[in-house]
C-alpha cells in the first residue's frame, strides 16, 4: 500500500482546494511510488458493528419493504466483515415481542470506546406529537430521548440512520461529537411513509453512489445519492414531496439538506456562520476500498482527524494572513505525510500493483 496511492486519490477528491505546489510537496514528502502498492502486510483492523432495526410495518406492503431494506443493510454489513445485529424480524410467533429491550441490550453490550464504527440503522415508521419523536417497533416504541440516553456512554465513531417518517427531531436529541445522524425528514411534521430508507439501503455500498470515485461509498455519498433519488421519484410520480432528508455530523443538531451540496461539498453557508455538515460523514465507509482496508485502523483514525483539522483550517482562512494560513497548512500536510510513511513502515518487498 503506497502513500502516493492514498494521497493522490485524496488530493483528487477531498483536497482539491490545495495549491498545486503544496499538493505536489505532500506527494514528494510521502516518498513512495504507486508501484509500491500492495507491499504492506495484512493488518488487523477494528471491526464495525451494524445494528439493523426493522420497525413495525403496520401492513403487508410496508413489512415487505422494510424487510427488503433490512436485507440490503445486512448483506452490506456481511460484505464489510462487520458484526451484524438484526432486530425486529426473527421472533417466534409464540414469544412476546421485545424489540425495544433487544435494542437497549444490544447497545449496552457494545464496547463504548475504540476506532471501530457503530452503525445504528432504524428502518420503518415514526411519529411525532409536537414534543416527542418515536420510532415504531413491534411492542413498545422507542423515543428519541431514550435512544440518546442509551448512546450517552458511547465514545466510538457512531452513525445513526433514522429512515422513518417524522424522524427529524432525532437529530436534535442524538447529535454529538464524532456522530453522524441521518434522518429521512426535515421536520417532525413530515408524517407520510418515507421512501428514503429504500434508496439509502441500496446506495450504501453501490458503485453509482461513489461520487468522488475513490473506490468506496461514504455515508455522505449514500445520503446525497438517496436524497436525489427520492426527489426524482416524487417528480416522476407527479407528487408533492413529503420527505426531505437531513444529515448532521458537526454536533450542532441542525442538519443540512442535500440541496446544499454540489458534489460532496456543501456550498451554501449557514446564517450564523456555523461549520457545515458532511466532512465527518465522508469519512464513514461501511465497505472500504482495498487500499483503506490495508491501512491500520489506528493510523486511519489519526489520518481522518488530521484531515478534519485541514478542513477547519481552510474554513478559517479569511481570519488570518496568507503567510499564517499557508504556514499552518504546510505543518498539517507534513504531519499527514509522516503518518503515511509510518503506515508504510512494515511494508514487505513483494511486487505490488500500480
């Protein structure tokens, strides 16, 4: 696995804002040619956990749809080699339904720290009574506040996808540090059946959703692709759209609609100047490319944090002098280059592929 291979793909996609000279400098400092790719030994990486919750259908048509969406997520989790926990489907008819308790127990049993991502996917219907948003389960429903309480101890990178009607209030309750929250609606008042779950379940590992062509689909890319497919569906059916998805990954609990993005970059600015969402979500990949899989999880985590620091520095450019801006940028890029060289430290001598 070559540093140049990793870095050049990131310059082409996420670092396109860098001056050409600095980008080239980073490649040079990386010090390894693409021909060295594939030389790194296999690395043990922290496994992700994917908890897929299939909600109460309330009708055969909906039950069939939710099972299909759940199957997509389950297949993707298995393909990724992640730990899969499935809730809401396999209860025996003569046993009491306790999906809410199963969800609570599943979250409690998960490690609270580590680099392995925790993905929680809720597929179904939701409700909102102007005070409390809930996700409909067989048996007792789960409220956004209850879910927030169960997730409080978790310090792992966490993604929560609430593909349900009236799901927007979950953002306000669940948003936090190192969390990505995706909802199917922009308001608790969008109460109709939400089709967003279908499209994001198909997009999360789909090649067509890889917008920056880096060989893997991020949660941001799946969100953007699904949002636009939902929009297309309503237009083709001649219907007024009754769902508008949101994503939040900066912890402010406000969320950003897909219409604010061009490609994978948010181009509109919040009125209060708040940093926009999307950067952290673009670092969440359920199925990673071969190059990413070869990178040790600890190094990947440090890489992601440095990249976020570069992005924050870029956003603050107007507040500093040009010399100050580029001096700090060079410092950050040097750290990234050293990190890639560190990742190459154990490379073997076998011939690689370009």
